């Protein structure tokens, strides 16, 4: 048994669990306001790697989001919000981490 549950991105992807040490809530993207510019996606630190293009949406997987806020400033329309009452990511969102559109995977897999 791993003594450090969800401590790394691969563990979080495998377990679908946030790191229990993260104090900040995850963030969410308000899809009705998002203009799909991808700026947030490029600013999410790869050790978290929480933001993905998913169909026509840009999504934050809450279990991978540390709440570091690095995606906030780059967003031109300020449509990223704290989500203290977050719900688990839908099953189809989990198709993105480590998939062909995971731009963070090269760092994760070192
Ligand atoms: S708060 Fe940090 S970890 Fe979460 S999506 Fe934004 S940049 Fe990524
Ligand atoms: S930076 Fe803002 S507008 Fe651009 S994709 Fe991210 S959430 Fe959407």
C-alpha cells in the first residue's frame, strides 16, 4: 500500500483523489463565459496538469487541481472561480489525463 496517497499526479490520476494536504479548493471554469483560448491550460504547472480541452469545452479536473491560482491571471475573461463545493469529475473527463491531448504527460511520466 502506498503510504502517500495521491501525492503525485500519476497517483491522483490512478486513484481519482486529490492530495489530502492541499488546503485550497479546486477551481472551476464557467463554461458559459469561457472563450476557449487555452491560456489557462498553458499556465497550469505540469506537476498538477489539471486543465484539458474536452470536446468543445476547457475543463479543470478538480481532483488534479491544487488551487494554486496560476491559471487565474492569464484568463482574459476572468471566468475561473474557486469551487469549495466541488463535485467529482465525470467519468468522461478522466479520458483526458495521459491521453493523446494531455500536454502535461511528458513531465508527469518522468
Ligand atoms: S489552480 Fe493551479 S492547479 Fe488548479 S487548474 Fe489552476 S493552475 Fe492548475
Ligand atoms: S483562460 Fe479563461 S477563457 Fe481562456 S480557456 Fe481558460 S478559462 Fe477559458
